[in-house]
């Protein structure tokens, strides 16, 4: 490790000050606020608050609705993470093997990433529109009467498809650059040592991609848990009540629609703990198996 | 073990660039062939075509009695050693050695035996559990060699395997490769740009330039009878001096000197004359035959390289370092050690006087200058 000498011992702190300020204002301060308000029952009209201890937590965790949303969130996160990682990897491996017109192919795949989540949600809505949606027409062709926004399962499927579709390009870029970081001579040596391309992928390509894949695993889980908010919002807003939502959307609904700031804060704190535990788990148990060059 | 036939093989890239043009080499079973040439001469491309890593545009490659043009690299029964070792970074040394065997469904006991044998031959036993990044350059190179040996293939292909090592290690690894190849007796093709490596390793040398074969032959034959001026200047260190002279009957005019060859060369007029630096002798004053103006001297310890000019043409002479350097010098050479090349095509011109090494330096006339 290279040690850099600064003329003043305070100078390095000055350099990281802007970053720390942002983290403080947008992360630590709201976190502390959330933890604090999760112990109170806030008056919806702002006329003071009452200390209620852990009852916001017990209310949330004890609610059947909350539990079912948590189950859906788990399913949603697992499916979105693995589908977007898997499809992104498949496309990247194929794109890496393309010799002619590869840049056009890659650009077309990456494009989608430039779309903002609400716009993606809107486009997804159009894909699944009752009257003009091509995917609904495709489903109808197979005799499936899709009712996105009305039928719980249909909405869930549409939500997952749009979320995966939105995330594939991101995974694609990272995996492709990861693939291109594998030395050509190692691939060639493997080609001489192993005939089956499939086997080569599992024994050579994937282990060498592990650092990239591990990073993407974390990013994708965070994406599925939090960043899909925009997509979900566009898809279920102003719709009949029985629609699938994730825990993050529930936080928003309870806090800003239901004006239950205390309960909403308690839910955020629960989410924070879940993410904290997940991250620790990933670094302790998965990263250990990742080979960094 | 198998012979390898390379027949009229060409590599033409999409843009129409010809990297290798119509190369034919017959390699006997167990032979050590070295492809040598400057960078860009097509030697690596040729090797990669034999390995199957590069498609063959024209011609055919035969390994054993099987044409392998369309055969997958893994099925060609070859093993390759790469310049940067290409070890699998996530596998231990043992796994690196065993990988190729495992994929060929070799029984576990046999894999263990072969890896143990290779590890013993290459003195890798203490490192079998280590990852490649925990090894030194020389050890990595030995693992790369081991990966080839355990497979017991028909042929070894070496793509400049020593160029990433430091000079001292290179010399010892060179010896090790030669010994190993002798011991296992596997047909080998070795690519290098280092003429010394080529000379010391090869049973036969293939000198390539611009995608074409300049000469195929045993190292000493190539050294003593280079087929072209390119080979003459590429093989041997220091490079052979190539100067222009003029032939008149049995006499050669070289700068200010006129040398009696004692026989006629089957060409007349302008000719390229090749003189090996180590065949030149230096004399005090004008006792020698070619007046030589010394420019500068490179001391190599065992010998010194004297750079200078004869007439207006630069020349290098390698002389023992114990001989004192004269103020005014002249050079002499045995006529039998003169090489003649066509001044236009650069092709060697054979003549009756060559090779008849004279015991003493014959008298040469010194032309008045």
C-alpha cells in the first residue's frame, strides 16, 4: 500500500468532508430520525407525538398484510435478482462470442439502461395495457386473459418482467467487461484442455467472473428491494387495492398515504436491519469463496 | 507421439493480409523443431494453426495420420505452453495439472499418478497446493510445462515460453526443456524470436520471414550455410557482416582490397559477401589484407567486438580479448569462410572453394588504395 504524505494532518479529512456531508445529510440523519420516530405515534396533522415504545414494530410484524407483503418481497427479490443476473450473463456470454457487428448488438442491449425507472414502468404499463399492450395480446394468443392491475398474479408477473427487463443491461455491461477481462491465453489454454464449451463455462469462465458476479449480486438485490419503487408505483398507483407491492412501497403507502409516520418509520428500520444482515452474510459467506485476481 | 505434416499452409486474414504463405514442413516423430524469426514473421500464427486456435486458410495440417484442419483443439492431442503461462488463477497447482485429464475422464488414480510424476520431474511437489499467484515466474513456467507433460500428448507446442523470464532463468529453463523433451521423446514445435534459444534447442530450425520459410535445417548447417542474406543476418551473434563486393574471374574486389579466391564463383560482377565476425582475424598495421579503420570496441569479457569500416562499409570483427588492439589495423579471412549471396535476390551462391577450410590463412593481395 502506498502511503501518501499530507502537509497537514487535517487535509485528508477536508478531502472526504463533502462525501461525508452528503452521507450524513442523506443517510445518517434520516436514519436517526427514522429510528427515533419509530418509537412514537405521530399525530397525522402534526399536533405532537406520543411515545409508544415498540408497539409500532409489533403492529407491523404482527399484521397479516405485512407478512404477506414480506413474502411477496422475498419472492420478488429472488426472482428479479436471479432472472436479471442469469439473462444478463447469457446475453453477455453470447455477445462476447459475436464477432461481426458486435458493437451494434451491444449498444442495442445497453440502451434500455438509459431509461429512468418511472419511464420504464410506464413503458412496461404500455406493454401490458389492456387494450394496446402487445404482451397482453401475446398472452391472449395462448388463451391467457391477462389483467394487469386487477389480477394479483398477473400484476406480479408484469412487475417482475418489467423490473428484470430494466436491470438486464446493467448486468450485461458488467459481465461483458468482466468476460473481456479474462486473458485470451487462459481461454485458449482451457479450449485445449476442455472440449465442452458448457463445462468450460462452469469450471473456468464463471469462477473467473466471480468477483463481478458477487458485486452484481449485491447490487441486484438492492435494486430489487429498493430501486424497483418507480416501476411498482407506475404499475399499481390508482389501481384497485389488491395488488402486489414490496415492503419499500408499503413504507411509502403507510407513511405518505396513510400518514402513519411512526409505523412507516418502524418498517424502514426493519428494512434497514434486513439489508444490514444480508450484506454481512454476503461478505462473510459468499465473498470468502470469490477469487480476486 | 506422432509426426506432424504441415502442407502448403497459408493464413489469409479477412482484410486480405497474408500472415503465413504456403509453408510446408515435415516433422518427424520425436523431433524438436524451432520456428524462429523476427516479430510479425508468422511463426506464432503457424503454431496456432497447428494448435487449432487459428483457422487454416489454405493447405492442411496432419498430426499422426489424421488431417486435423477441422478438428477441435481439445481433440488434436496436442498440449501448448503459452508465453504468459496461462495458468488458471483460481485453481491450485494440482488442479491446474489435473484439469485437462479430468475433462478427458481419466480415472482419479491415474490422474494422481501422472501429476505426481510430472511434479517430481519438475520439482513441483512442495507447491501442489499453492495457487499460481503464490509462485515465482520460473515455478509458473514449470507448472505450464507440467500441464503439457501430464497429458502425454502427441505433440508439445511452445509459444515463446521463456520470453517472460529473466536472462539467467531463461538459460536454465532452456536446458530443462531440452532435457525433458529428450526424456519424454514427444514431437515438439517451439516458437521463438531468440536465435540463441533456437540454435541451442532445435533438432532442426525453421527460419521464417514475412510469412515464408527462408531455410529449414540443422542449427549448425543453417549457421554455416545460410540460404539467404536474411538467414545470414538473423542467425548467429553478432550478425554476419554483409558487404558488397565485385567478382572478376577468381578475384573478389572488397573495398580497397582484391582477394584471390583460388576458384571461380558461378556469378560475376556485383555480389553480397558474407563474413562471420568470428572468422575475421585482426593484424597490426597493414600485415592483414583488408585495411580496417576501428570505430569503437564492445568488450564482452571472453571476446571483444571491434566495430569499424572497410572501405566505406561497416564491419564487425570478434577477436579474443587478450590480443592487443593495434593502432592501424587490417583484417584477414580464410577464403573458404566467405559466403556469397546474389546481390538482388539475396539467395546463397554455392561455390567450390567454400568449406574447404584452409589450415593457414592464405596470402591475399592488397590493392593499392
